[in-house]
C-alpha cells in the first residue's frame, strides 16, 4: 500500500526505519510550484514512496522511499517522464551516502571511461558513476557503510589509470545545485541566441516582404531559418519535454509552447503546395520568446534566491591549524573537532569554536544582522564565517560541517523556501488542471471560429479599431488557428506557480540576513495574524544571568571600599551570584584585594580576610551569628527583596558595612520591543516560575499586560492552551530553554531566542539569532510584508490568466503578442517579489 506525503515542509515519515532511504535529485527546469507539482505527481505514482519534498529555490527534490519497492533510477525516470531533465540523482547524506570526484588524466576516450566504469561497477555500495572525458573527471556516488574513497581510488588505479586527485564532498551540498543553476542559465542563454539570430533575420525579411516588395523564394528561406529554431536546440528540448509530460499524464508548460509552435510551422509548409498565409514566422517567434522567457525567469529567480548563495559564499574556504606545533593551511572540509585554528586579523573564522587564547573584536553581522563588532576573549564562543577585526586568536573547533551555525542557518532558510503557505493550496489545486483546461479552451476556440466565424467577426471589426494586429478579413480557418494558438501561448501557469515561492525566497532570505530565521511558509502566514505573544521571563525578557545591580554602603564605608572587599571574598566562591559580584567590580575597574583564609559557611554565606580585615558576606542569619547589628540596613535589605533582587549583607570586622544586590537584569531592548508589540495591537503575556511579587516587578518595568507566575516548566503548555482558548488560534510563544520546547510546539507560532538551547530552536517555527526581542517585531513585520506580496502575486497572476485567455479566444490577441505577454506576466511576479526588499521592518 502506498504511503506518501507530497506536502512541502511536511515532516518526513519513516526516516528512522532501516528500510527507508532518501534520494536527492537536482532538477534545473523545476522553476515554479506548477512544475514542482507535476514532478511530485509523477513520483507519487511509484510504489514505496513515503514522502516527497520539492524545493524550487535550489531545484532539489528529496524523496523518502522504501528500498525494497523502488530505487534512485526509477525516481529519476519518473521525473524525466514528467518532462524535466535530472542532472544529479543520488542517495542523500541522511542515507549515509557520499560522492567523490576523481581527476583521471589518462581517461581520454569513451573506451577508457567504459573500462573505469566497468571496474567500479564490480564494487558493492556504488549507487552512480558519471564519467566526463572532456575534463577527465569521474564522479562516483556510493554508500559510506560499505565503501570508502580510498577503495574507489585504488580500483581506478588497478584498472590502469592514474588518479591525480580525489575531491570528497557530501551529497546534497550546495555546490551541486549552484552548478546546476549556473549550467542551466548558461544553457538557456545559448538556446536563446541560437533561436534569436535566425528569428531576427526572419523578421528583417518579413517586413519588406509584407509591406514593400515580394522576396523571391521567401517561404523557402523562412522555412529553412525557422527549422533549427522550432525543432533543434531549445525547440527539441521543449518538444521532448512536452511529449514525456503528455505520456506521463502530467501536462506542463512545454505542452502549450509545443502545441503553439509546431502546428503553425507544419501548417505554414502547405504554402509550398497551396497559396496561403505563412505561419512559420509565428512559430519561430513563439519559440524564441519562450527561450527568452526561460532565460529571464531563471536569471530573475536567481536574484530572488540570492540569500542562500550569499550565506554559502560567506564561509571560509581554508583554515590555518596547529598540527605537530606547525601552522598548516587545510581545506575547510578537512577540519576536525578539537583542531586549534589560528585566526589572524582580517580573516574569517573557519568554523564554530571556543577562544582559547587572545583577544579581539569579531564582526558577527552574518549571524545577528548587527554590524557593531563583539569583543571576544578566552572562553568566548565564536561562529564560523564571522570576521576577525584586529587581534590574533587561537580557537578550538567545537562544530564542523553540517553542525555549524552557518550550515544550520542555510538549512533553515532552505526549509522555509521549500515550504508551502496555506493560501497556496487552492492555487495549486487549480494549477494542477491548468494546462489540460487551456488545451480544451484552445480546441473550443478553434471549433468556435470555424463554426461561428460570421457571428464572431464583429468582435474582430471592433478590435481592428483599437488593436493594430487584429485583421477582420481573415478566413474562418486562419482566424480559428490564430485564436487557438493565442490561447495556448498566452496562458501562464508559471506566473501562478511562481507567485508564492518567489515571495518566500525573498522574505526568508531577508530574515536570514537580519538574524530572523523563519522555518516554514505556514509560519509566515500565521505570524502576521498573531494577537497574543507569550514571553518566558528568564533569558527572553531578562538576560538570563545575574548581574550586579546595587551597592549600598553603611555610614563610614565608601561604595568602592564595600564592593572591593565583597568581590575579594566572593572571588573564592564558584556560585553564579558570587561571580556576578566579581564581574561587577571588574566592570567598574576596581582593584580586587588579595583574599586569605576563605571559608564557606553552609546556607549562610562566606568569610575571608581582606587587607587584614575579616569580611563576612551573606544572609541576615550569618550576621546575627557574628553579633552584627543591622540597623537601617535591614530596611534597605527588605526594599531590594521586594524588587525581586537577591541582596547580601556585608560586615567588615564585625561592623555592618553595607548591602550588595544581584539580579537577573532586563535586556536593553525588552521595553522597546514590548511597546512596539502594543503599537501592533498585540497582547503581551509573561509566563515564569518566579513568585508573583518578582514577576509583577519585572512586568511593571517593561510594560507587560498579563502575568502568569509560579508556572512550573510542565505547566507552560497548559498556560499556552488556556490562552488559545481565550484568544483563539493566534498565540505566539517566545522562549530559550529546554523546558520551553513543548510550549513552543503547542503555540501557533513557536519563536526561539537563538542564544538558547538547540532543542528550543529545533522546536520553533522562527528563531531570533541575536536573542533580542526587537527582532520579533521585525519577524512580524516581515511576515506581514511577505504575505502581502504573496496575495498581490496570486491576484495579478489569476487576473492575467482570467482576462487574457478569453481575449485570446475571441481572436483579439495575436499569438506573437501573447507569447510576449506570457513572458512579462512571469517576470512581473518575480519582480514584485524582489520589491519586498524595500519593506521597512523597524517599528521601534
């Protein structure tokens, strides 16, 4: 029984099963959701298909399937049957597959390539072999469980050929899809010129032949010039794609172009036998404009999906590492966890790691969208692809390859670009039957003009007064043919298919560049309608770590003296509150005295000797036991505790010296972000495990509307459910910890603070990389702007088709005008999406 999910962005089912495999195909011609739908329909007919994910941004199709029922080659054939060429089809990295590229200088003929291929095919675990004698390359895809690169290299050498180099690369890397797009664009450019030159000559001959003087042998000249345009190069590929598509019962755009160009050419040849109007020029023009449209679409769509390309280019290509006390430069893919990297001023950080030596400032704008460099020193974490501004750093690699921050960002952006928006589902249902419907309308137009030419002729007579290409004197047959062809070439499923994905491409790319990672198209649609935002307190509204807030000296002591003595004693403790006091003293540039005779007093505090004086830091109970009278410090202590701060009393030589307070401080941008949410008519709720008094104090400081205090981690899900019951399905949850993950999943939109736990980020629909709440405002505004573009694109694409097809059927559009209009409609949708980059995303 088939079990298949064809929804982009759906959870993959069955990947955990040992019998399930994932194939990744690069399909350069899959340029719109219409195309993706045809590809998915064709693959879904195979047995054993579990899930299909199509992403037009990187021309990739990932298919999860049961290995016993199908294989990569059958999936490839299914895609090609739908009318689309596949340039790469292999097992994905998830199925433990890899790919190597071998340079074999001695492989100079097909005979040599055949010998190498035969030798490699004897190995178990080989999934695909591609040889290219022009550049002496052999590309081998294989299963890492049963084979390795060294065995493959040795096998080629045993066949009698020297292997000059072996380039290891995981299947599914972005190089393959980038090369595919470049190759496809180059191919489209060449096909365009191949068609444009003969067609231009035809146009130059047609004008004098029609208006001034007949050219001897004109029909023969035009037929010869148009033949390669219509039937060779791009024309041949178009007809082949159309034929495959029709056989497969998945009619694509090429079917319309093929029917709009081939019959007019063949009918035009009747002119050699019987004098009649030539349609050969029209056939050539239609195919040429089709080539122009393909080229411009590919180029424009490349602009729409630039974000991933920019992210990929940001990564370092090599790294300088310490090995055997020597500095050596290695390719980035040869880095290992634990390698110590030398990062010089002006160099990129090769991969994620921890600073073990040196101080510098790093430009982390790739991750945060903020251009202000961040100070880094020993113990600080750094991200791959960030830029070292001035100092020399030694960094220990902690993550490599697919686990790095940059790889995760690229993966999330790809996930968003390959996902669907709910509004798109209706459009997809209609476009799935679009081409057959257009063919039927075209046939009805042809028959209508043949049968009711006299009835319809007044339409042509009226049109001739407005449109220069309308000829009311046409015979019924010619009028019928022109109307039928015009309907075929004016219809544009591509505009409908590009409406949503191009807007998502631009929107998700803009978000990534600003430190806002949106995982799915559904999140884009839902986020714009959010009415309630639930904020976790610690790490979201507050910094998530204690900081020194108050230093209140008693009479006879100075602030500096009190803090220095307290920091000296607390320096002997590993407690986070103690470290906050020490850091606070350092921030104020105080010299911290030497500590002697440190002692921790259980559940009370600490003591030690500083500059010959006995210092106690701790609770009221500690000072009572030491016989210290608090006096007015007791009132100060209570006042600080009411504010939710952790206050510690200090005594020096058994005399009350003052109070030092520590608290989890409010993030700088929290108040501005919450005000901006109010401006957007969003109700803000804070959920926390803190007591009511502390929670209320924080809420009052930042302007929270509603507080849910004393909520245990497992109670956050119930809190979100209650808010959904009260306010409807429009609740967003923002959190950063492991215990926030279930609540993030429960919310209609889960938003993770990027500085938080990986599991929270994995559970979220949106990730705010920088950890600033103001980025949530940008995410909401980006969602609204992107959705507006989607609606605009869908409206104009539908309006164009609903208006243009009837006009063409009535004979008011010449096919050559129609094919130009079709190209413009697709480009206008892409162009409108690119205009999204002008959207203003700051409301604070």
